[in-house]
C-alpha cells in the first residue's frame, strides 16, 4: 500500500513537471514552427528508447534534435520509472517515438499527461498493427525497422515540409550506406545457415532469428516468460534443457543483460554440451554505438558462433 502511494505521488510530480514544461511553448504560440524556432530551428524529437532514437537522429540529420530516454544497456525499458526531466522532454517535443506493444507503457502515460495537438506521436505498435501481448521487440525485425524509418521520414516531412528533399536524402543514405553492413550480414547468414537449429533465451531474438531463416526450436512461451519476468513452466524448462544437453540445437542466443536462473542453467548445459553461445542486448551496447553498429556487431558474433557450430 505504501509503495503504491509512493508511485502515485511520483506520477503526480511527473505530470506537474510536464504541465509546467509546456508553458514556455504555449507562450511561443504552441505551434510546431514556433517551437522549432525557439529550439534553434531544429525539430525537437524524443524517443523512449535509444534504438529508435539512433535511427531518428540519422534520418533527421542537422534538421532534427533527438533525445532518447532509456540509454543505459543495463536498464530494463519494461520497468523503467520516468523522472521529472523525462516528462519535461516529452512536453517540449514536437515528435515522440514510443514502442508500446506492452513494452514502454510509462512513456505513453507521460505523453498522455500533457496532450498537445501540435505533437506528432509515432506509436510503433500501432504502425505495425501489433497489440499488447505480441512480440514487442520489433527493432530486431529488419522489415519493421524499414517501416519505422519510412514513417519517421514521413512525420518529419509533415512537421517540416520545406526540408522534405533533405529528409529523403537522409533516408537514402541510411538505407544504402548506414545499413549496408547490417543488410550484408543478414543476407550472408541467411544464405549459409538457414535451417540450422538454434535456441534463444528471450523473445527479443525471435524477429531476427526468423528473418535469418534459422530454425528456432525454443518454445516461444519459454522465451516470452523470460523476457517478461514471469515463471517458466516446468514443461518448457525440460524441453529447453533437453535441447541443450542432447545438442538438438547448434547455437544458443541469450540476452546478457537478463541472465535469470533459468537462463544461467541453460547456459551451463549448453557450454557443457559444446553448443556455441552468443549474446544480444535489449538496447544499444555500448550506448554510444549507432543502431547499425550495434546490430552488425551482434550479427558478426552470431555468424562466428554458427561457423564454430557447423564448421562452415
């Protein structure tokens, strides 16, 4: 009861901070044009997480200022508790990017506490036609990344029509140059290792694993439970343990920032059975990396693990 009251009080403080932060923009007229002028001419964008923030920054170039809220790789975006300064950032933004799909409900609550008709909100779940309970980790899906990037450019153009050609150029550079190594590695892994049986600790890897054509043998209910912090069923534990012990999988991919007792046990079984292990993380790691640098590094590590496991 006391903890609940503390959370309510905290939320009230955050809402008050957001309301106070909106006053200077209203004094400037409240329009996106006025806000941009007050901010040195750049569109002010806030992303709940830095994986979308990195993409938004690259697409916006020098016409956009992007701030990401969750940037620490050790922070769980599911349970992040926003601070007053996060509310201020969202309140002053002309565009907000949130993942939702049950992933960052805190961000939507902060935005809803200070609605603005001049703010564009990109809800990734809505864009992709997903709902709470579906796999929220769509930044690990190459096709979803493409759709989100296209929508970001569309929203930039709506907010700043005079720079439409510039934003199109940024998108072209991102697709042909920024994502070149990312796309090359995906194509190479798919061509060489499609169908190889691989286990994974969390649902975070499922979109990428499917895009790579890997045979994902782990019960999705196991991966979803680990990702959401709920209990893994005894049947799923037995299935995953057996797959590792008997080498029914050639590789095991786990989130190194969420090594639960169940994941730790499977890691040990996989190592003992000489199953190749590799890792992923929830957000950019290191935090200074770009989206494509982070993803390419993980893909190279996966490729090396699959090479060790298969000898090809």
